[in-house]
């Protein structure tokens, strides 16, 4: 299962990433952020609501969106 977290560079997003990593260790957790170079301890994909062309590629293979 792949779980993606939007807004991953924000306060709530970082908390969600940490909780998912702790509670769902077998799941692949990925971060969705405007800056794909952000260091969040999980893979980061470029995702910007103001750039629709980034949305579909970032969500490829995602089973659950948070």
C-alpha cells in the first residue's frame, strides 16, 4: 500500500508523515510537496495545486491520499 501526504512540508504534514511511518511500517509513505528536494525522510514527489500537470504523475501508484 502506498500512502501519500499532501502539504508534507508544513507542520501538520510533517506530523502526519511521522505518525504514518510509526503506525504503518509496511506501507510505502511518500510526501507530496511543491519542492521535491525537501528532506522529509521519505521519498518526495513534486505536487503543486497551481500546476495541474504535476498532479497526475505525483499520484501514480498512490492507494491512499492524506
